[in-house]
């Protein structure tokens, strides 16, 4: 009830999104891990607009400020604070809410901290995912389970080549290796324990470098830039020439939600991995992204300070599978993705009170833009 009142009271002009994705999410109960994080907060909000009831399970917000607190998400979703490594608590919470869908985003999600805390990264990302899969084995209400892994799960040979879902898993730094290993664990669970006719579908989403408003993580390009710009400091770049597939958070989440909406219809056909990457035009160097941010912000200066930690220099994703089977393709151009991101931070710094409404307007804008470009997934 609280959930509905908040949306209704504050956003009477909100477009009705409940029929999107074939109306699949309306009245569904979604158990979502990582709901206090950057993408988890955007996803919680979008799911709520789609008519789902979200029960979140994760540690407290990983940053301060955090999008979760700024948007007052405690009042919009049911929030359970708990560790994915705590088997009993996790199992009890999932069992108690009898979800229709499980979405798993909780992770130690950063490369540099994975060098500082490799065991915690492996434990949370690999064993945490195994804990989740173990917890849902005997819950008949669950029809599908979607797990966010990463493009970094691929064994990156640094070729000028876009990875398809059939390429082998790998990973040099602990974060990337943990995501590769997570994929192997999921595949093993699927083949070993979720192979009956009535087993839930299990899909993984491998997104690129996700950008958007409300991310304050350390060691990520956009938050680092914004922090420097706000405090009039130079922007320090570690790997200016690294090439990444940049995409707006609503792109990775629209692919995620689309796969979820299909998975329950035909779990055999739609289970498995899905690349959800940007258009090849969005595959650009770190330095060119930062120059565009500076241009839009109106000021700022770059300085280069290399470190010795290994980070992939070249990483491209091939998203033909999701296009061929589901007609999903990116909606935002490179310029749009950066503009929407910088607009969000500018609005936040100008007027914090309106940021919840502005975030919803950005979701609506994305949907309208997808409809305008006749993106055929948007039904
Ligand atoms: N941001 C990106 O560029 C990107 C790209 C590809 C994939 N991903 C993946 O998407 C997912 C979400 O990433 P994000 O950008 O929102 O990261 P984030 O760091 O903002 O959020 C991580 C979430 O996981 C939770 N968490 C961390 N450790 C936990 C634990 N032990 N138990 C329970 N909860 C725990 C945090 O509380 C938070 O809610 C992650 O799986 C990440 O690896 C992110």
C-alpha cells in the first residue's frame, strides 16, 4: 500500500508503464538482491512503476551519498538488510516472501577493491550466488531467476573482437575472475538442479560499463569525474586509452527486464547467458568520455596518473543474440547516455528535493525514446 501511495501522490502525471514488457511485471513479487546499490535502486524504482512488489535483500547502501537513500527507497520497497553470505537468513527471507521472480545483483562490483579484498570478492560473488541458487531450489512459486554478471566474465584476449555468449569465461583481476567463475557456478546449478520440466528459468545478463545518475562508487569513471568536478579538482585518469562499452543504466536494465519477461514463457529457450551491450558507436576510450563530460558540465581538467594494476584495455560485447531473439537494441546514442548522466548530477546539485521525480522522468524519457525509435521490444 505504502508503495502505491508514494508513487501516486508524488507523480500524478506519471505515464502508465504497467503494460510494458507485455504487462508481465504487474502484481509480481520480485525478490531483488543488491537493491541498495546503484543499478539495484534504478531497477527497484522501475519495477515499482511496472506494478511489481519489490522485496530487496542486501547490505546497507555501499556509498554515502547513495541513490537508495536519496530516492527514499525504504518507503517504496520492502528493504531487508542482510549478507548474501549468510545462508540461513537469505533462505528464510526468500522462503517467507514466496517470490514469482528472483533478481540477483548483489556483488562486490569493483575491480580495484577486488585487488584489496580478493577473498571477500570471491566469497560474495561466487559463493554468494551459489547460496542464492541453493536457497531457491525448492520454492515452487519461483518461475524465473535473473542474475547480473558482467562483460568482464569473458576471458579477455584484448583482441579487436566483440565477445559473443559462446566465448570462454576467464578474468585476470579478482573481480573479473569472480564473475567468470559465477557464470560457471550458475551453469552447473542449471544443469544439475534446475533441469526438470517445472524448474525456473535461469538467465545471466552480461552488461558493459554502466553509467547513469546516482552512482557514487569509488574507482568508477563517472562518479570519480563528478566528485572532482563538484569540488573543482582535476580529474585523475588511470587508463585514458582503455576502450569500454559504455551504456546508460536504463539500457542494461531494459535488456534485463526483457529477458525476465520472456524467461517464464519458455524457460528452456531463454535460459542461459545474454549480452546486453551498447551500440558499437558507444565503445570508446575513457579519455573521450571524460572530455564529453567536461564539455557538458562546462568546466574541468584531466590529469593522467597510471597505476600498476592490470585492467583490461579493450573490451567489446556482441549483442546480436538478444537482438535476433528478442529484438532488443540500444535506444540511447553515446551523446544521449552521457547527457542523461550529467543532467542527473546537475539536477541533484541544483535541487535535491526534486531528484526523485526527475529520476522517474528519466525512466519515462527512456521509454518514450525507445517507442519513438520503434524499438520493437517496447511493447
Ligand atoms: N556498474 C557497472 O558498470 C556494472 C557493469 C556490469 C555488471 N555489473 C554488475 O551489476 C550488479 C550491480 O552493480 P552496481 O553497479 O549496482 O554495484 P553497487 O556496488 O552499486 O551495488 C552492489 C550491491 O550489492 C550489495 N552487496 C555487496 N556485497 C554484499 C553482500 N555480501 N551481501 C549482500 N549484499 C551485498 C550492496 O549492498 C549493493 O546493494 C553487480 O553484480 C555488478 O557486478 C555492474
